[in-house]
C-alpha cells in the first residue's frame, strides 16, 4: 500500500534567504529511470505542487498538490496518479501549539467517494519532540494499530527511529546522522517506500538537516537478520545549501543527485 531517503548541483543563486528549490534530479539507475521532483510555488512562497517519479516517460509521473491552513502549515496533500481513477489525500490535524496531532489518509474514487484507509496519530515527549506515531488501519469496523514508529533523540537531535509490527515481533531500526547545513524544502522519501505514494507519509521522518548516513537493521523476530547502510556526501553553495549529493549504497553502487534553485 503506501509507505515508506532523500536526494540532492544545480544553479547557485544568492542570497540564501531567497532561494527556492525548483528541481531535484538523479542520474539514471540500472533501468534507465531518472528520479526527479519538479516543484511549483504559490504566492506565499510555499510549495503547492510536486511532480515526481521515475522518468521513463511522461505517463510514469505522479503529481502531489498541497494546500495550507492560515498558519502556513499543511492542510491537505493530494496524490494523483493520472493513469488510475483514484486519488489519495492526506488530511492534517493540529494541536494548539501547531504541532501535528494526526494525519488521516483517504482514498477517493472516480465518483468522489472517500474511504478512510489509514490514520497516524502523533505523540510527543516532555520536550515537545515527536516520540511516537501509530499507523492505524480499518479492521472489523474500527481503526486498529498496525505499525508503531518510535523516535529517539540525543542532545535534541533525532538519532534513530524504529517501526514495529503490532501483530508480530518484527521491527526495523533506522539509525541516522545529519550535517549542520540547510535542508531544502522538498518531499522526503522514506526507506522501503512505494514510489507512488511514499510522499504522503513523509511526516514519518522529521528532520531539519541533510541526512549523512542511514543504517537500517531488520529484526523479523528478536534477532538481527539483515542490515545495510546508505552514506551521503554533499557539495554546498556559499550559503550552506546542498547543490549535489552522492549516495553510496552498501554494495558500493552510487546514485548522484542535483539540486536546482531559483530566486524567490
């Protein structure tokens, strides 16, 4: 269904405060696909449209549109695959301090009938940091916990998160390191994601800086059966924005990304 790193030379305009990311693009993978995001902005300077996907040809593309509330926070994210007669919509709800209280995912068919397919209530610790997200799906007429995401910090910085299946003892542990540079505003891809819908759930990996490494460990029971690491190397412009990224996989395979900006 839905679920589950990120990407990053491009033009180098200044100053930093006026930069808007317009495109994230990779080199071709072993199938010849070029991953790309093209980003359009509204009059408030917030991104309102993302066209993403493996660019084999135009009919492989997916579009996300975003609306905002009066505080400038996400209201809805709508995923539209032009090849299918349905859409997914992520609807955001907020606490009084404007932190996310929950995100609900709906499937809409050609007749505009909405089906509630998932809910993601958020929990915060005493430092107001995200500590837990439950993924709930309908079962026997009620929304039931299926996955639990837990978040762990050191000195206020996210160090790792775990996703645990409620119906079994299996879990995935992702350990993270970050740089201290500016992270451009674009949609995060989560590990193991379905290309069509993973951006609907990018709230599952909150971070303010660029990811340097991710180690993923898989525990189908109480023992480790597999782990691998992604390592990222960036080049930055004078303002601290990444303009290129090299992602190195566990097997030594590389993927290169570029960021392109424009003046606000």
